[in-house]
C-alpha cells in the first residue's frame, strides 16, 4: 500500500512539471515560428526590394563587425587568461579580478563615454588643437563613430567571456603536458601555442561564439554610431519605414545565423574535456617573469582594464556631474521604478521557469525534458529585436481580432490588452535570458546529492515536496545568482524594450539611448552610471566564485 501511494506521488509531481515544460518550450518557440511565418508571407517583392537596397550592406557590415570582434576578443581574452593563470608578475592577483569588471558595462554605455572623449569637440581633440594650434581640417584623427569604433566598444565589454572560459580551461589543465613540451626543448611561448592553446580550444571557441552572438544582437552601439547592421535594419524597417514584412525577413535571416551559432557553441562546450592518459593531475606552478617580460605582461593586462572600465567609468562620472539630470526628480524616479519593476518581475518569472525545466530534467531525463530544455536555451542566441518582432506579430493580430469581435458583438473596444502591457516585455525577457538562469541553477544542482532525493522520497515526500524542502534551500545561493544575472541583463536590454514597451513607459536604458540620440551625452551619463552600478552586482559574484575556485 505504501509503495502504491509513493508511486502515485511520483507520477503526480513530474506530470505537472511536464505540462509546465511544454508550455515554456512553446512560449520560447513562438517568436521564432512567428518570425518565420511573417517572413514567408511577406512576399518575394519585399525580399527583392531588400536585396536590391540594403541587404548586401547589412550583410557586409555585420560580417565585418563579427570578424573584428572575434579576433579582438580571442586575442585579449586568451592572452590575458594565460598571463594571469600561468605566469607571475606584479599586480597579477588584482588584475585577475579587474579583467572581469567590463562585463558590467553595456557596449552602448562605452560608446557614449568614448564619443564624449574622442569626438571632435571632446577633450582629446580639443587638447590636440590647443597644443598644436591646428585647425579642424589640419589633421587626421580616427573616427569613433565608425564600424571600427563599434567593434572596439564591443571587444572591450565582450572579451571577459573568452577570458573567463579560457582561464577556467587553463586552470583545469595538468602541468604534465606543458612540462613535457618544455623538456623536449620548447620555449614557454612555443609550449603555450602547441600544447595549452589546443587543449583549451573548445572553451576558447565557446567564449568567442558567445561574443559573436552578443555582437549580432547588439543594437544600442551600432545604432548610436550609425553602423547599419541587421539589428538596426530590423528596427528601421519596423518603425521608421513601417515595413513589417521586411523587418520579419531581416529578423529571419539573423535568427538563422544565431541558431547556427547556438548549435556550434553547444557542440564546442560538449567537447571541452580532454583525457589525460598519464592520469596525473599536477597543478601548474606560475612561471615567474623577470625584466622586460614582467612589465610587458603587466602592461598587456592593464590595457584592457584601463580602457574597458577605468577610463569610461571616470568619464561617465565627470559627465554626470556636469549634467543637469537629477536622479531624485520625480521623472527619473519613474524611470528607475519602471526599470526595477520590469527587471524584478522578469527575474522572478525567469528563475521559476529555469527551476521548472531544470528539476524536470533531474527527475526524468527523457526526450521531453531534453527537448524542452534545449528549446529554452535557444533564447540567448536570439537578438532581443528578433524576439520582440516575433512576439509583436501574433499578439498584435490577436488583440486586433479580439477588439474587432468585441466591437461587433458588444460595441465595446478592448484596445491592446497584451501588446499594450508590460507582460509581453516580461515574456520577451524570459525567452532572452532563460538560458542564463538555467546555467546558474544547473551549476548549483551539483551540491544536491542523489541520495538526498531518495531519502526524501523514502520519507513520503512528493517530487514537488522534495523540491520545496530539500532542493530550494540548498540552491538558495545559485538561485540568488540567477536572479541577479537576469535582473541586470534586463536592466541593460535595449532593443526589446524599445519595441515592446507600453506607450510612455520608459526605462533607464531607453532614457540613456534617447538622450544620446539627441547628442545630450552628459545627460545620458546619469542613467548609464546607474545601469553600470547595478551591473556590478553579478560581476562581484562571478569574481568571488573565480577566486574561491
């Protein structure tokens, strides 16, 4: 009798989780299916018009930007990771943490800061003209508002992806292979290239692909610099030109590329482990650098720190002090309240969805749970603008159809019930950042031993009871990390917010973008500083975990 009761309890919990997982997977797939259908029903005329006008330019610009960011993040992230992990030089302990801090900065915030510094009226060119006596046309200076400038902003905030994954890979490598190469007469540099880099290649490739996906998804930086990519093309087609079919077809193109990159990233992560035939795991003693090499290594690590957050951080603070923006005014308090409200609701909803999917996979690692989790992970590869377009199309049609039926039947106008609310934004955020929450949750599940589950079930707890009484208390730190990561990502998200936000419902990110678009950079510095300050929270947590491990 007791076994029968337990059997019924075992089925009841996972069954409700299975239904929830199917719903979550369907919600995550909805924008992708909607974009594909809207693009296919747009007609060949729209596609031909895009091909004749902007498609080639968008493709070339996006490809060049991706190439530059890939090379930059690869070189800076891998080089810095190797130096702070495998060598000893002054300031190494401090720099290994400082190199992660640029993750707190959105790329468009760096764009505002460096435009204020390097543009024609900025302090650098003004000082140059004052010292030399040159006029505006007497010298050449690199143009910050260019594809090169956009690539540099993205490199400075995205190289930590490569740095973190490469550093983890280097820390996991045994010293035996490296020392064997040294014993065969290879220099440290040759051993690094021939042994350490090939062993860490999957982790490095995974970091570069993450940076590439963020580059494709970026809107704020390229839009402010006037660089025409697929991300800006979607927004321009949707709002400026009113061409919904064209926007959907552009979104389908970028969605296809993003999904291919997601598959590549998952495959490289799956190959991120190597077998050591010697079965000897000896920690690598850092190589003590001397002379010029010591100071050169320090300089190479200081440069991305200096330009990644020290210079823009100081510039933003000076700009903010010189602006007339008052953070305590009712208007700014409304912006902050909107941002915090959206981020809080989205974080809670996303983490609940992550716990649902992650716990189901732990209970029943069958096809349903694996497919649902895989579909949920696709969102991090899909740009916010694509998700926004994919949600706007079906829900706008639903709202219009419902309003027409209510008018015809009851002579009542329902208006925009869904597309005019913040809940569509929350859904977009959940789809976009569910993979990040899943990663944090699954990382914490390692601490929950399978024996705990069996003991709980033997004591009569249901599957959901075990989750509530055993898993959630143990996973509290991981869940807090997931909440903070999603919270900060939502605070920084710009394209989805611009497209889906209700009328007259602006956030700090939207306010910063609007002021920067009007060339009021000092005013844009104030909301940007708030976003960066909040973004430091998960970065501090990441740094603590890195140091602890």
